[in-house]
C-alpha cells in the first residue's frame, strides 16, 4: 500500500482562526543535536557526559536516564559545576526551539559543551538506552497532547500518519500527512511505517493519529517495533486537535464579560494579559 495525501474539505470548519491551521516550518539548528550513538556507549551513558533532564519532576520520576540530573531549563545556567563538562539536555523528544535557544545562551555564557539528545526520551529506549524510575514500563505508546504538538509542529522532522481510512477531514486539519489505514493489521502497519521512515531524509519522528485516539493501544505492538524514529500518538486523535484549536481561537478573542456600572452602562472587560 502506498501512503497517500488525504482529501481537502471544500469548506473551512466554523469557529477556528485560519492562521491556527497553518504550520510554519522552521529550520532546526542541527549543531546542537547529539544522536543517541554519541551519548550511549556499552549500554550506558558515555563516560564524561552529564545528562540534564529538563522535564517536569513527575515525568522525570516516572522514567529517566540513570544518573540524569533533573534541572528546569531556566536554572541550568545557574549550575556553575556544569560549565567545564560535557552536558546533554533531554526532554520528551518532539523537537524544541526553546532548547536550541537555551543551548546558544549557555554557550555564550561559557558552558564548554552543550548538546540536545536528538529524539529525547522517546528515542532513547528504542535505541537500547537504559531507564530508571517508578513507571518505566507503560501500557501503550508515547502520547503527545494537542497543545504540545501545536508548539512543536513546525519541526520538519515530523511525519504525520493518519490511520483512520474513513475520516475525511484530515486533509484540511493536517495537510502534511500520509494515510496508512490500521484496518490492515499490525504487521502491515509496522512494515508501512518502516518503509515511510526509510524514505525520509534525516532524523524522523512519527505522529500517529486516528479520529479519536481509540486505536492507539491496539497499534502498540506495531509501534513498539520501530527503533529507527521517534513515535508519538496524538492524545484524543483528530477530535481533540480540533477542540484545542477552537479553544485557542476563543482564548484569543477573549471572553467578553459585561459589567454594569452605577449609571447602568455596559462595557466589555479587557481580555486577560495571558490571552494570545
């Protein structure tokens, strides 16, 4: 089966700001990224390398690279003991312009060697990297929320795979996608995904998505066989993605609150300062 681009609906959905459907592809600064092979040696972190995990403490406690330090990204620059060594920053692995910017700042501040683990915590165990934590083994594939994907979708390494053959809206919501229906079974899906990865130039991470996220656990055996790329499933599927974009639109417009003054006038309150 040859993956194909999805159809494009004739009309835009109501209520969504059109620019929220656009993906601006950015150019990653490749000089900051270290492949797993540069960090992993003989089944453990290469000697002389300090792994700095910048994720929140809950995710870190659940699963992390043995020996990693859990330091929020904005505090790394305050750790003077890291300046002279070789450090590798680690996040979930869906691509981060924020980490790239911080690497540049750290280098300017005198940190001798700062890199980002390409593929992060998603690719590390797929390439044989050890893990420690309270919940190392998970029941299903790695998930990424709609909010996290919207933040990271401009990275060109994403390859978006629609596994829902009956869904007709993918072409509008996610124009940069291919369709590989899961209805043909896990072995076929695994083979098709590996073929897709093989045709992609450079580092690749897959985003697997169906209509509502109902098939992800069933697809897990196929997704867990892939070591050549990062693999994520979009939480809640296309339905959750659409709902999140609608919420962003509503936040941007602001919630109009009508306040009655002593004279009886009505006036809209100003949107909160945190609204986009």
